[in-house]
C-alpha cells in the first residue's frame, strides 16, 4: 500500500504502487507469466461494500467498467479484470487506486478488522 486518503467528499482512496518482488527467482514460471501479462487483480473485501465502489484507476485511467463484485457469505471479492497490457513489467512504478464511498470509506469498513486488503494477481480469467 502506497497511500490512503479521505477526500473532502468522504471518498476513501487507497493506492498501490506496482513493484517487482525481488524475492522471486527470475526463473519462476508464475512470476514470468505475471511479468508479461496480468489479466486481473482480485481484492477480498466485505459484502456491504459492493455498492460503495466509486472508481478503480491505473495511472489515472478508469477500470471501473472492468470491475465486478462476487459475493461469498459475508465477504466479497472485487475483481478488476480485462487489464490487457495495463500491468506488465514495463508498468512497474504505476499506481493502482481504489476509491470507495460510505459505508466503506475507511480501511476497516472496507477490509474488516485490521483494515488490510488481501489481494492477488492472475494471468487468466479463471
């Protein structure tokens, strides 16, 4: 997580800076696939937040129309998909930002106790 802020309209902005994981061996198959193509990023959140999403951006370009929530009991996952070439090795240093309004405009309301979003990257739709 690079930054968290609350704007004057009560919108929570959480931004992540994309960085290379230096702890992964360069010959690792998964790392090499994600390095050249990341199809989606998935964030675990709370079900109540599904109607609170304001926007998802990568370097200012909106991906809200490529985002959707899947519900699992009290939890949900936000899938930011169809990223194409938005996240590749050349995109390192880019910022992926999530914006949420009430009732999910604090990290704890969005992610639950601790306020840390769990997320993963995937190189396919599945």
